[in-house]
């Protein structure tokens, strides 16, 4: 869970940087990094769910 928290903080930081960026190119770079963090988080969550036994 710490890994998810760290990645989510990094994603949020990139979104914050994108908001503050004056240059559209710089804004795009930060938004792209935020999307990359979101994809990594998504993949890791799916992997974690696949390995956890389903309790019913």
C-alpha cells in the first residue's frame, strides 16, 4: 500500500506542476507524467487483485 501512496503522491505532484506551468509544452510534459503514474498504479492494482485469493 505504501507503494500506491507514493505513486499517487507523485501523480498528484505532476498534476500540480501542470497547473502551474506557464508553457503549454511544459504543461503537457507534466500531464503525460501524471498519466504514466496513473497507468502504473492501475496495472499494479490489477496485479495485486489477481494474486489475492477471492474470499466469498
